[in-house]
């Protein structure tokens, strides 16, 4: 091949690669634009997801799985699903098989009443009970990477499905306790959850726009403030601290009951895990 032909062949290959890259980028941009444009799903019967109270930049990060930092926890959760741990020599997959099939929709119904426990159990607690009872492994710590990753992964597998927790039957008294918590004043500021998320939803508190407090389908969420994924109970603790109230520990009955009430308030709204919030 002559020097001229070799040169033209090199140019041709570079142009082809550039065109392929352009088409891929354009395809991803179109996909992201389609996701970002479909915002009607975030409002159901007048109930609005916190997504609609986020600024466009934050929404764009959630809409794009390549930009959404929470996807790192999804990937870690998928790895942990197959990892053998504990004296029983089992992994999550040993009992539940393919997570994409067995875990689809699971997130939408937690917390739920467990007769054996005589109270509510949320997803993180269920994961740890599987570890201690079935795998004979140590429970994972709250808001540490392993438990966050598994909860985020399971939540992700229900993404787009409507929240549908059960509040009747044996769950009813715990739902009422969660409701009481939501409306009860506490702390030095003498405020309840409702003062921000019902009375002042849509108004600014400093630079933040207050949402309706319907984050039931969002957590574990990637908060830009945290620069990592965090649980709903971590968010509850933060709110308690903001009003100068004594917070409970993650996993406390009070927070699990409140979680049921918040997720009921989010009924019908789609699972966004991992959502992105400020």
C-alpha cells in the first residue's frame, strides 16, 4: 500500500470511529432526554415526589445512570448478592436465585408486619435477619456500605414500580404510631414533620425547596450533601437534629413506624432508588 493510501485509510478509520462515538453519545443523550422529559409519573393523585422539588441539575443527575453516584452502590449490591458469607456457606442467591426475578417488587411493600417479631420490619432489618438466621453471618451495620449497597440494589430492582405498603390488619397500630410521630411537635424548635412537609411544602428554607416529604420510594438515596448513598433513617435523624430534637438510632421502632407512614404517603409514586437529592 502506498504512503498516500495508508494515510487515507487511517483518516477513514478515525472518521468512522468519530462517527460511531457521536452516534453513541447522541443515543445516550436522547435516552436521557426522554427520561427527563417524562415527569408526569412523579405525581399521582396530587401526591408529588421530591423529584419534582429538585432543581433541573439534580433531576438530570438522577435521570442519567452514568452520572448518578448511587449506581456504584447498586453495582456493589449485585456483587454481594452472589458472595458466600457466614458459617452456613450461603449467599443471598443460594436461597433467592436470580435477584432480578425474585426481588422485583419486594421494595414496594416494606416495612411490613412480621408475626414472629410482633412488630414491623423494614428492608434493612430483613436483610440482616436473613444474614443471621439463614447465612449464620454477622449483621451489617446501618448506613455502612454493605447494608446500603444491598438495600439500594434491591430497591433498584423495583425501580418504576408503585409504592404499595400495607397499613391495615396487624400493621394498623404501628401505622398509627408512625402517623402520630409525623404530626407530633418535638425539639427546641417545637416542630413536627408536618410543619415543613405539609404546611410549607413548595417554599424555600434558605436555598432548599421543601418537598412534601414523600420520599418513601427514593431511599437509599444519593445526597449531594453527603456525597454518598444514605438510608431514610439517616434522613430522619438529620431532620430531628435540624429542629434540635434528640434523634433515635437507625432501625429504632419509632423510625420504622414513621417509615411506614411516610411510605404510605408515597403510595402510588414510583420507586426511584437510587434517587438523587441535594
